[in-house]
């Protein structure tokens, strides 16, 4: 669970390499790398739930979508532009939604939880696709990209592709470090204990449900952050990001990369992103390709890429 | 709303609910006995509907389509169980979700490759095209009556098989303790295989019955899958009676939701689910303890 020295060096090299991508000057690849980083952040946040707490949730795309829509709503509706206002508000909103959904879902476990979170995701998908004023199935444009200005000068303009790129990079690195600390902290240890034997943890006096809800909210808020960054990068949101397929896809990402490792899911996000990019060009049926990857991962590589790197398969 | 309008909506709701039950019962039995959460169940529904369209268009008969299509689905269900699902019995939920999610993606693209992306109508059998008057303003199509009756008959047959035959006895025994059943000398592998195949055929049959009412379109399997999940969650996982109650509740709630709350109709069903879960976290007839 603790990233070994070699892994740490590899991650450092990888992070530095990512920071150098904008030097290439190719706008497409810069945006592609930014998209990968958001997907990596999204997958890492789910890993906290799946890999550490052992909670298989299909609601994760809902929090991503809520984050993105909240940013759009705060900008378009309330006219807020400063990321100092919109980002915390969007994250808080997502956290509240995660609290409500988590409260209702975490009372159950296993398969029940899978189905219930799926149903909530679908409910939000329909709400945002149908309800008037939310753009319907066409989605919404974010009227103004987040921008921080003081005394008449612009300090941070996330409408600028390169600035947004470094912002996303910094967020990814910060969240990785935060999560890596969290899972080693007592909180993370309790979550792992719950995954392995919840009854025993309860006997030891831990209020396991509270821990699970806390994990659900933390992971949900971070997924919301990924959504906020996505809306910042593209300036556009649509209800398809809520779909249960997105929730399934991020689960595939986590398992493909290797659950319970944090860096594994990030790796999975990059691999799936590349696969999607080239698969789309190569065949009209690239979704089946992703499906085949999911099936193959489950049957042949339960430890994911991280397990492969560590030389074990499970 | 006039009384006859309420009556028509109620009938539509019951009809939709009965159709949902056919799909959800397979889902809940497969989970109850095999312990597998099968996302590909909706794909079987979709394949059934597409087979109905494909064969009916060529032969001109929906009955013929069912007779030809169901054996195909037996083969599909059998192969999916042998090649993929059977490897999941000892695995955790995450593996089950992901593998069957992968199957959904593969089946969706298979449908696109074989049948294309268009929406297709399926003609009703000519003998069932009329409608019955209800009051002065409203009427109810004969085909909906046929569907309801057919679903009800299948539901009763299902009940008879599960409660009254040796196969059903093994299914019930398998649901409560599969290891013990195996120890008693029953080939659980065959039992699971047969059961999964039966569930797939049931889902496909529902798709065939629904095809003339809903038309046939890409993604139809996922829609019904998720609603079936809601039904199973409301009823309690593994409970067939619960699935029946849940299906009728969802069918009626959905139909009235479309009339009364047109803007947010699709969310009504989920609101009902949340309300049920608030008071009964394991569903209406779910078992309280038993962790799988």
C-alpha cells in the first residue's frame, strides 16, 4: 500500500514530464494531457472508496457531473467568476449531495449499494437532462471561465489553456499527496479495516458507518473537483457526464490500474484515455474495445497494472 | 382527471409493471441463487427486441419471430454463462459489476454492428391490433391486454415451476445454501447454467413482447436494466414476491408520473425508491441479515 521508493521516483519523473507537456506547444496534446489528468484525479478519488473503504459505488459520475454543473450554474446564474468563490461553493454543494446520497446508500452494503448508487446517478441524469433551465440534453456553456483578479489586474485566468493546464497539474499533484497521506493516516487505516472486516472494526468501537459516509463525502467532493476542472477546461457541460456508463468507466479505470494504490488508477486513466483516443480513429466500435478491456482485466488481471508492475497478479 | 382516464393509466401502469416483472424476476433470481449481479440482463432484453424486429420484418409474423428468436437466446444465455459468468461465482461484487458492464458495452456495439443505429417499429400481430372502449373518451389497445395477460400467465407459470417442480425445489435450495445443495449430489454447475439461461430467455421474451409497444432502439436495454434494478431494490434482492410488488409499484408510479409531473417524470420512480429505502433499507421483502 505504501508506495515503494521506486514507485515514488517513477511518479516524480512522471509528474515532471507532465509539467513539461505545454513546452511542446501543440494545443491538442496539451488539452489531451489535461483531460488525462482530470480523469486520473477522478479515478484516484474513487480509489479512496473502492480500493480503501471497499465501497463499490456507481454514483461517482453523479458527483463529477454535479461539480461541473455547479460551476456552470454559479458562473451563469450568480455571475461569480472568481475561483475563490466558485470552486469552494461547487465543492461544498457536491459534498452535500454526497452526504445525502451517502447517508441513504451506506446503510446498506455490497450489491445493494451498487444498485442504489446507480439509481441515484440515473435520477440526477434524468433531472439534469429534463428539468427546465438546466440546458436539457444539449447542456450549458460556462459563460465565463474562472478568473481571479485583484486591483484591476488579472492574477489567474483559467480561460488561458496553459494556465488551466498548470492549475490542473497542481491540483492533481496536491490531491495525490493529500490522498496518499489520508490513506496512511488513522482515518485511512480505519477504512481499510472496514473493508477487510467491518464487524471487527465495530467491535473495536469504531462507528463504521460514520467513517464510510465520511469516505463517501470526501471521495464525492474530490470527484466534484474533477468535474469543476473539466467544466473549466472545456467551458461546457452536458448531462451525458452523469450517465451510469461514466460511473462504470471510472470503475473500470480503477480496476485496470490496480485498486488500492492511488497511482494505479491514475495509470489506468492514462491508458484508457490513450486507448479511447486511438480506438476512436481505428474503429467505430471502440466501446466494445473498452468492454473487452474490462472483461479481460477482471478475468486475467485482477491486480491491475499496478499489480503487474509489482510482479504479482492479485 | 376523469375516472376513465385514471382507469386507463392504471391499466397501463399495471401492464408496464407486469412487463418489468418478467425482466426483474430473472435479475433477482440470478442474484439470489448465483450471487451474481448481472448488468448484461438488459442486453438480453434488447437482443430479444431486436430479434423480434429482425425476424418479424422478414417473415411478417411476431409469433414466428418469438419461435425462432427464443432458441437463439437460449444459446446466447448459455454461452454467456459458460464463458464469462461462471468465472465470477467466487469473485467480489466489483469484478461482477465490471465484467458484466464490459458485456453491456460489447452487446451494445454488437447490436450496432448487426442491426444499425436506427429506431425501428415492429408491427403488432394483426389479430391484436384493435382496442377496447373504456367509457366514452378512452380506449385500451388489445395488444396491451394481450401483453398483460401473457406476462401474468408467465408469472404464474414461474411460480408453479419454482414452487411445484423438482427443478424449482433445487433453485430454492440453491438460493438458501448452494454448498449444501452441491454436497447432496446435485450438479450445481448445471443448475446455475440452466437458471441463467432461463433468466436470459425471460428477459428476451419481455423484449419481444414490448417491441411493438416501445419500438426498437439502441440503448433500450440499459433503460430497462436500471428500472429493473430499482424494482429489485424496492422489492428486496432475491425476493420474487418483492420483485412483483416492486414492479407493479414502479409501473404505476411511472405511468402516473408521466401524466401528473411531465417535467420531471423520469425522476419519479427514483424518488419512490428513495422513499422506500428510507424506511426499509433492504427493500419491501428483503432479508435483513445475510451478507453475500
